[in-house]
């Protein structure tokens, strides 16, 4: 699957399709912060260098 204008590393490292969409949008919209309670997803987002907060 190809996401136009989206970092492929964000899509490739996400654990499921929903996570891939959120990570992709987080990389496209600069200045955004991703809120999640999923600790595995938080770890993935931090590895990608995306801003994340645990809720």
C-alpha cells in the first residue's frame, strides 16, 4: 500500500493498519502530538521521532 506524501518508515514500523494511519498523519502534520494509551505504539512512535503523550 502506498501513502502519498507520507514517510514510509512510519507505515513500515506500525504494528497494524490503524497505527500506520495515525503515525503517517502524525508525520505529515508537523506540530501535532499523538495521544495514546498503547505502550507498544508509544515506543514505536518515539523510535520514529514523533511527538507522543500517554493518556
